[in-house]
């Protein structure tokens, strides 16, 4: 998967960039493979500046911060090792950032697929400060670009104590500081959802992230985390990884959140138990309708603001 990700970067139509591979594996054999892969690409694409760093930090948040510290570019594009950049991804996003130099973060649209099912879905929610008061509805860290100068000025980094949802936390900090955010609808990344390495398919065993986020952001974070936790169980069942039955999941979430299962979870669990394909088909339809409605709402809001400014 790393080779696929790197290949999608080296073919980008952009004049200059550096590639930093951050490895925080604890498995020495995997680390050796990562090093060999970077060496192979460095020899084949010697015109590109390559960096390999080993991070002893256990979470993605710390690994990303180490990558930020090791690099020097004005803008930073993140890419998980199982995702891909699409054509002109760097060029188009860099041009958008150069045209708006005070922008702190830009996110783009993209495609996602869910292994091993035959689905490919376009995902994009247009940014609106009115609709995005508590979180940014972006796909993943692979869809964002950050402005190093703005981040440094405001002391922004990922919280290295968070084992999950570090991107949610970072985006809330950006919103709280009232920094500029921009979104573009072009599909410039491909997100691969599969059971091997995605955090969304790993069982939640460490709940420390929950208390940290709720202490920091209050009740609104509690709702987001609860929905996220329900979602992990659904994706694990979709990937046939879930070893807990319905009653166990219900008891676990009740214990951790003191909340009952949502109606949405009950429907999703029933559907994915019946057939993952049926569930994913209906899920894709629901997401598409949600995107259409929310993006239409944003457009109506923009026109309303324009009309008000004329009076």
C-alpha cells in the first residue's frame, strides 16, 4: 500500500516538493520494508527531495507532528500510506493556497472505496462557518493542506496524547481561533477503507481520548465521539471483524457513555447483519443525499448573505 501511495505522489504535475515518510511501526520487519521502499523510490526519483524519519511516538498525531518538524515546505499535504493522490492534487491545492495566503487549512473532495465491496463514492461537504461550528466535514487527513506559517503563528499542532480523532481536535482549534478555512469540490484524493490499517476498523480499547476531548470541547464533543464509537462497531461488522454481539455492544456503550444505542445504529446494525452489500448501497445513497442537501443549504446561505449585503 505504501508503494501505491508514493507512486501517486511522484507522478504529480508540480515543479518542486519534498516527500517525508514518517514510520512509527513497532515491528522491525515492517520498518525494514518501509526503509527499503523509500530507498527504492529515492533511487528511481532522485530529482525529488526524500526524507525518512522514524518516530517513537505511538499515535498518528505524534508521527504527523514529527513530519511537520522535519520538513520545510510552505504548505503541508498529508497522505496516509493506504490512500492515493489523484491527478494534479498537489498543483491545484497549492494554487488555491497561494491565492489565499492567510488560509490556515484547505480540504478537498475525494473518492472513497470500501474493500472488498464494489463501491466508489464521491465525498465532499462545502465549508461554511455557519454549518461547521463544531467540526469540519472533511474526509480524512489525506484531504487537507495546512499553511505552515499560520500554524506556527498560532501554535497549532496535533495533540500527541490523543490516540484517535486528533484531526477532529485540530479542526476545532482552528474554528475556535476563527482562522480561515477553505474547501474545493474537486476529487483530489482516493481514500481506501479496509480492515488492515484504518483506525475506523480497530476495536476501541483505550478510551482516554474520549475524556480528553470532552474535557476540552464539552457536550458537543460527547455527541461526536459517541457517534464515532457506534460507527467503529458498524465498520468492524462490515469488515467481519466484530466479535462482540449486539447485547455486548449495547452494554459497552452504555457503560462508557451512559447512553442508549441510537435508532440510526440499530437500523445500521440490522442492515449490515442482513447483508453488508445492502447496507453499503443504502449508506452510499444516504451520504449522497446528505451531501446534496447540506451543500445546497450552503449555497442558499451564500446567496442570502449576498442579498443582505445589497440592502
